[in-house]
C-alpha cells in the first residue's frame, strides 16, 4: 500500500498537482472544499457525540461492561432483510440484476444492453483470483458498459447492484457526448445518485410491491394483509 500511495503521488505531481489528494480535490472545483468539509464535520460532531454517549449509556445500564446491541430501531416492525425471501424465490445473481434493470426502466430510463451480461463479471470466477470490489466501467465506445463484481444472492448485494447500475445508467445517458463529458459533475455526485437508487428500492412499500416483503404497515399502524 505504501508503494501504491507513493506511485499515485508521483503521478499526480507529474500532472501538476501537489499530491494525489490534491488531484482528487480538484474535481470539486472550489478553493474552499477542505474548509467546507471541516465546517460540516464540526457542525455535525455534537450530535454524533451525544448519540454515541446515549447509546453507550443504555448498553451499560443493561449489560454493564459487556457490549451487546439492544438498540434495534422499531423492534416491532418487520425485518427488512430480504435475503431469505430472495433465496426462497430462487433468485440468482443474474435475476437480481434483471430486477434492478426493471426498476430503472420503470422510470423511463434506458435498459441494459445484452452485451452487459455477456461481458461483465457478475460473480466470482472459479478459475482465477480476482479483485471483488464492485466497479462500473464505461468502455467509451457508446455501447459497452460493464460491472466487475463478486455478487451473491442477498440483501446487501441487492442494494449494491442498484447502486452500481446507477453508474451504468449515467454512462448510457452520456454515451452520445464527447468523451470529456461522459462523467458526473464530480465523484461525489455519481455516488450520491447510486445511493439514492439504493434507498428507493429498500423502502418497505417497494419491497412489498415486488413480492419480497410479505406484509406492510398501513396508515393506522396495523399490518396489512399478507402479500
């Protein structure tokens, strides 16, 4: 890792930046970026400190020095971890991607091309070691968009796939632009869109509507009928 950092810094300096961090910060096109982030941190810090102290005290009151999580929010609500439902309904990694694609198409956005499934690495291969951290890639020919990911059937990957397809949707929407314009306003904006999509599909109403949650809390506080 030290060697990697040294090489990235060397490359950044060769391109006119102070170091790699300076190069990354330039994407945000503001001289006050570091100050803005520091101010946001200091603004939120008191809330996080109070929240941390409250939870720590409650845990200590019940368990003493033994730390056990008893702070599950809304314990009377159904568990939104849909992993068991995905397995019971025989979902595969491919069908998770297809379900995510349906969500984007339902909003009038572009469908995944067939080449996406043929050229992407969606699961860990058995014949070679790979880097599994999910990454979406635009091959810049206007039609080749891929994901590298070691996905499996489960709630975490259900959300991650939605996030990664947010990047792919960006690439497809920008495919007709010159290469210099085929990206988001900055890296943070791209990630925010992906997280927004993950939050949208994780709502109880959406999970209920696509058959992955068998009951839904209705307006009067009671559970509706099973799906």
